[in-house]
């Protein structure tokens, strides 16, 4: 039977869990903590994820992506009020989608979210000792179809078959 992990992909923090013998268990990340900051940093060609990226934000805020969930599946023209909340370069594509530009490379919010999801998947695989390819991911109840599909796309980029995208209150 294939394992299915549950992921709460949060704006600030993310959590990965599995339902095991009538109990839900949070899966620790590579640092041994069950909560992973939803932060991705870039420095000298390396990617930092979670706590190490969060620590980097103090020294290199323009190279650290946080709160990417605010932009997933949204048009650039619709996120203007959120721009003062971030320290990295968010730009518009020709289709008016959001894109992050760091160290001369561009990333969609789905790609950044996929980096976080991949890290959670890898932590689950290390903890459980087997391959994980399926997941259920939570999203806010107010997410529209475009945002839900973008979240599902991020899961696919992370190597996950996203079985369902469910509302956080339901989860």
C-alpha cells in the first residue's frame, strides 16, 4: 500500500504528517523539528530551506523568499498591497503572473512552493524509510480554483501525486 502524507503548506510554516494506526503523527524535518518555516534562501548557488533560510533572512533579505503562498496562483496586479511585506524582487510576467527574481534567475511561486514541498517529502521518506509519492495538501478555504490548481502543480513539481487539495478548516 502506498503511503500518503498530509501537508499543511503554510504562508509562514509548513507541517507534514501521516495517519498511522488511528493516530496522526507529525513528521520531523531534517533538523528534527516538526514545523518547517516556509522560507527558501539562495546564497552562492546553494538553496537553503526552512530554519537555515529563515536565519539567512537577517543578513540577506533580498535573497530569501518567504510568504510565497501569498502569490501562488495570483495575478501580479492583484498582489500590490502585499508587496510592502516582502524583501525580495517580485515581478510580473507578460501574462501578469507573479515571478520572483533572485541571483539572475526567475522562479514562479509554484517552483518555490515545490522546493518546500520537496523538502517535506524528502524528510518524510527519510523518517519513514520508504518512498513517498502521494500527498493531500491543505489550502485556505478562500483559495480560488486557480490558486488550488497552482498548489497542485507545485506538488507535481515536487514529485508528488496530489490526491486532493482540501480546505484547512476541513483538515
